[in-house]
C-alpha cells in the first residue's frame, strides 16, 4: 500500500492572503448569526437567573424565582425545598435544573419521584422547561439519556441499583423526600450512596415532630453539617427548630420554606361545610354492640372496627371476618357478622349520593378504606353517576389514566390516601372528606390537590361526620375547635413540634385506647385541643 503523503505547497500562501482579507473566510450573514448566538448564550452575571429568558411562555412567581436564586447563589445547589402544599416546588426544582443546564454545570440528572408522578414530571419538564426528560423502562440503560426520571423503588431494586450507583450525576432530585427521614431505611441509604454534585430534596413536611427527621434530610445534602447524630440529639433533645435561634439559622442555610401567607398571591377561598349524618336505629345499635364487644379485648383496639363501621358495612365486615379467622369460634362475634350482613345501605353513603346529585361539577371523595371505595363506586354506578377510583395499588400508567378519565369524562373520583400526594386536580373545586383523617397534616395534603396555584374557583370542602359516634368527637373537639378547616395547616406543624406532641392520629388513638369510657376520652381529647388552641393564640399575640 502506498503511504506517500502529498505536501500542500499553497496552504501558507493562501492563509496569509486570507488574513489580509478576512471577508474571504466567512460571509457577513454567517458572522451575524454567530454573533447573535454568542450574545444569546452570554452570561453577563452569575448573580442573575438566565433560565427565564429561555422560557418566555412561563410566568414564574416571585417566591419561585427567589427560591432558585437562593439555592444557586447561596446553597451551592444542595437544598431542601419545603414550600407549603400547592406553591410549586416542582416549578422551583425545574427552574433550578434548567438554570444549571444553561450554565453548563449539569448534564447528567436523575429524578426520583413517586410512581404516580413519573409521567407528570416528564410532561412538565418537556413542555414547560423544554428539557428532554426520559422515564425509565424495564430495560433502561442508565448510561444513556441525560435526564432520567424513575421511582425510588425501581432505582434501589437489585436489577438497577448497581448500574445507577456507577453513574456520576450532576444533579439528583428527590420528590416527596419525607420518605427519607429515617436513616435506617433502604431509601435513605440508597440516596446517600448516589454520586451527586448537586441535590434537591422536595417535601411539604420537612419536620413533623422529631428533630432527627431534619437531621437526616440535611445529612443527605451536607454530610456532617449538623455534626454527628449523637451530639445533635444530645444538644437539641429538648429543643425545637423555632425555639433555638442558632439551630434555626443553621437550617435556613439549607432549607427554603415559603408559606402561602407570605407569597402575596390572591388565593381563592375555602368554603367549608360540615355534613352531619344520623345512623339508622339498627346501625346505631350495632355500633354500640361493636364498641362494647371489643372493650373486652385489651389487645385489640375497638377504634379500628368502629371507625371502619362509620365508613361502611363492607369495611367493618371484611376486617372483622379476617380477625375471626385467626380466633377460635366466638359466638358473639359471629352474631355481629350476621347482623352486619342484614344492614341496609349505609346512612353516610346515602347522604353522599344526595350531596353529589346537588353538585353540578366534578367532585373528589376521600375515604380511608378500599372496601368503602368499591362500595361507593358500586352505589354511584347504580345512580348512573360516572365514577373512577384512584388508589395506591395502581401502577403509574393506570393512575394517569384514572386522572385523565376524571378530567375528561367522570364526575366523581373516589380516592384513598394515595391521591393525597402529588396529583394535581385544579380542574376540580369540590372535595368531600367522606372519612376524616385523624392526622390534620393529611387533611392539608388532600385539600392541596385542588386548592393550589392555578385554581380559578373557590374551593368547596364538605366534611362528613356521624352523630353519636367517634366521628362526632373528632369533628367537634379537634377540627372545629382549632378551626383546622378554615386555615392552612402549616402553622399546626410548628405548634405540634413546639408542644412535643407526637403524630396526631396516634395521640388520639392512645387517648381512646386508655380511656375507660367515652366521657373520659372526650375530656382527654378536649384537654389536648385546648392546649393546642391556647398555644396557637399565644403565638398570634
């Protein structure tokens, strides 16, 4: 083979001539285009956000822009985004991501989000931020694709974990990051192992009642920032974030938390209505029989069964039947099962039908139990009311489908607590709490699905409660007394932490479990709410 190299004798001569007459190298039109590109990409100051200029179709709120600036300029891209529900943590995270990509500081990105939000995140990044994000599949190649969206369960699975841990990510975003509060969980340990330059953790509830929660979250962002866990626990065991100025200042260096009252946004109103229901005589008698029967079993909480009975016959029946299957023949319990079988339609369910027929709009109904969910769907179907259900067991594709069916076809969505997080339903402005949660934090999560930025109508909230039952006590002594329906519950989070009150639902369950009578439980619950109410009034002075 001939390897002869021919020497170019004219290059130097031609190059020198071109230097004398540069117009021969490039035309004026090409030069103008090159200049415009350079001007567009030029970053005049790193103290200003460049991303909004590339997203003219987006309107960002002042607190969202401020959040992005704070995270980038003062927190070095490692931050806990903890805005109250509905203020746009997803928008803030997307804006920060876009900014780092424009500046050339982030190329390889991993987003870990709940299964029900994978497609929603992909849609928002692609359409709103013009970021070509991919969602993971069963045979995903983690080295391919710069922006990948998946779930924590998928990422930490034996099939994918090692491949992901081998990647070097510029930015990792974790949505609903309160699931990382416990450092002993596999979720926490997996995120801790990820190779990441920048990291954003998103949650509306960064601290509920344990300072260890915030310690663990901060440790993921900045290991060692708060010292060791032992020293931190020893120093702040009797303190709260708000009571210790130094600790509050430390946390503020890694956490951005905006409250609705501070944003200046003109929010639509909350119209709240309590819907009282009265049991039929046979239902009331069976309720009392259940309460009396389980009082004799100290290892079993009567609360479980009477709460289920207040929701539906079906929920209580299935639970009681399962309990009986694990016991020897109990004649009295068998009689209770037989009595439940003979009951007519549940009084609360019938009242629900009446109310929905009066509402000429879409409605989301929240229940605590799957058995109740199926029962209500069947009952609404009998009334020719188009209905969809939404629950945690559905795969992400089915959840997206249910949401789309609700928006475009059905009048009613019957949801369990799975719809209390992440899903956005601004097209709906009627919400029915068929079963009230005993933890007010969950109530705010529910309402936040419809009462969020972008809601054009006043939100109508209907809260069901059955008289002369446990639901009446919860309604009167908890929700009504401290006015939880009328106010956003962001402040309650601080109050419970300051009072060192544990999770609200567990506190209430303990009160009823330890009381010898309904009268005693009412007094204890009244005392609890009085303390909360009194402290709340003191803080507002």
